C-alpha cells in the first residue's frame, strides 16, 4: 500500500523543481535549449504522473509519453493542450536519442514552450 498524498506530492514537487531548472537553462547560451525542452517535458510528465497516482491509487507506469500518461490519469486535455503535448514529446525523444532529425529548438521557441508548459502545469496542479 502506498501513501497516496506523499506520492502525489513527490511528483508535483518534482514538476515544480524541473520547471525552475528549465527557467535557468533558458537564461544560458543557446546550446542549452535542447536540455531546456527536456526539462519542460519532464515538468509535464511529473504533473501527469501525480494525476495517475490520484486516479489509480498506484504508482505511475514507466513511460514518458505525455499523451499516454494523460489517458491513464484520466486528464481531459483540450485540443490545444493535446497538440502541445504531442509536440513537446518529440523533444523528449531527441534529448534521449539524438540525431532523429527533429528541428533544433531556438531560444525563442524555448521561451514560448516554457510559458505554455508553465500554464499547463499550473492547470494540472490545480486539479490535484
């Protein structure tokens, strides 16, 4: 038996830390943007895993696919949120497995994705 509230806090707090780290990466040189995207993805992944714990009363699966995690966590994403999760999933894969022909992220795009990630994470956390 797991402590549900403790587990939700673990994932939620991790998401907040990862978003803060992504914010610091944006302020660095442009070569850090891919890692920024990785941590933005991780922010959403952990937020969704908190929902999975809340819904299923079990530990979340070991997958990184945001769309799969939202389904398991019974999170009803809007079309725009769903599209965003699909796009940011690509950067998670590129950070783990480079050279997959995904367009290099620009600093401007990192800033845009940061704002979208922050907004979606805040929305997800409010629902916990």
